[in-house]
C-alpha cells in the first residue's frame, strides 16, 4: 500500500503540501508545547506518540467515512467538539492544581497518562477528521483503490506531523530547561502552559467552524 502511494505521480505535491500544513502551528502543537513546558521534554515526546495514535485513528476513520458522517451531522460534530474542549480545560485545571506539588506517581503511570492525554486530544478533534476527509482525496490518483490509497496517504501525513511536532517539543524543552534555572520563571511558565490548555478548550467550545487541522 505504502509503496504504491510513494510511486504515485501526485505524491511529490502531497509531500510538499503536507510539510507546509504540518509546520503550521495549530491547537495540537500548542497543547504539546504547553505539556512540555509543564512536565518536560520526555513528557512532550510521549504526548506526541499519543497524538500519532489519535491521528492514525482519525485518518482511518476519514478513509472509512467517519468524517463524512461528521460533516452532515451537526449533533455528532458538536458532541465530539465539546468533549474535546472539556478534556483540554480539565487538563489545564489539573496542571494549575499541580503547580508547586511534587509528582509522586509512578513512571509507568505518568507514561500511560501522557500517551492517553495525547491520544484523546487528537482523537476528540472532529476538525482533524474533516481535514483528512477534505485533504486526502485531492491526492488519490484516479483508478487507485480509494481505501488503500487514502490510508497510505493518511499514514504518511501522520508521520510527517509526528516529525514536526517532535521538533516543536524539543524546542519547547530547550526553553523549559532555560526557565528551570529561575524558579519564578519556571512557575510562570507552568502557569502560562496551564492557561494555554484552558484557553484552547474554551476556544474549541465556542468555535463552530468545521475547517482546518
């Protein structure tokens, strides 16, 4: 499947468009930066892994017609959007409550939680499903199996986004390391990170648009 996608005449154009779109900061990137500033680079990278899993599910769902359902069902779109918004707000409140408190959870629990959070932030974003439904078909070659080609393109895009998201996390980790040298600045950074999560959730809750990634 992937080999056929790589050989398709439209693949170079798809690759260029995907790179531009993946480099454009969006809500997921802001979430990853906030998580990295709050918990460090490793937590950010584990969150990226969760986002990858969530995006792969959305890409598969778009290829199977889930996005088409969301596009015609206002109730389904609204329900998923509000669930995602509520989860972001909860993450922000949890981050605010944790400022100044040592994290006593086991390493395995932290890893599982970060993977879960990244997955849910990505999977509970109906706009991403609609993005896949609108973006991928433009690069499916005539005569190619639509499902196989769509899944292949979705997987390639998710890998590109994972690379750019990881780059943002590494940059945020470097900034966080600099802030760690000053306690007050570190605390302010964690407050700002929590505020970003709450702000993203509130923005998602009031937004009615159905475009964008």
